[in-house]
């Protein structure tokens, strides 16, 4: 499956029960192939300016950031 987002796009990460998040939007840094367990849900390496590290997130956990349109 093709990736929905491109490198450099700004996205929001959906909060999860087991996930603590940095506030604010995230930038798509790298496209990661989907896993064999869920080939229809590609993954991304994303980065918030509030954190020093990158995260890996599934496409189903991301939405295009509304901050882009503000």
C-alpha cells in the first residue's frame, strides 16, 4: 500500500492509552514500509520539535495537522 503522507508534511499523532505524547504537531521524517502483520497500514518516522528523538507511528494513528491551515 502506498503512503498517504509525504516527507516534510505536518501531522498530528492520535493519543493512545499506552502512549505519552509531546505536545504539538509532528513532521514526517521518513517513510517506513508496512509490517507483514498489517500490510495495509504503512508506518512513518515522525519528529516533534518538543522532543529530541523520533517516533515510529502507523498511518492509522496520524491525521493531517490542522495547524498547517491556521
